[in-house]
C-alpha cells in the first residue's frame, strides 16, 4: 500500500501523519518534522538510515518522545540487511 494512502487513513482518524520519502523531502517537511507536527511518519528503511538529515532528527531523544510511530515500508529489508530473522 502506498504511504500517501496510509497517511490519509491516519489523518482521517485524527492522527497527524505524513509520508517521508526522497521524492517529497524538502526543508519545509524537515522543519515540520522538527516541530513535531506529525505523530506518525511513514517512510522506508533507506530514508531512515541513509538520508542524513532525517536520520539525525529521528535519532534524537526529543523526536522519540514526540512521535508515536514510525512505519518503515518494506520492513522485510530490515531482516535482509541485518541478517537476523525477527
């Protein structure tokens, strides 16, 4: 399922969310994330681990205390990359 559709479902339920991917990444989105405008972020492992500016934000204690959920689309990649079965 596309992350934009997933974000629409969360938003319709009153839970602020946004997709976070390379095609929509911008300074504006970065600032909105830094300002904790979203409770749920829908992203990919590549974005979370390889996009330096997003990765820095996502690994801060203040971010972790304000965001309820990070959904990593293609989560099967985490198992493949780590070599561990979860």
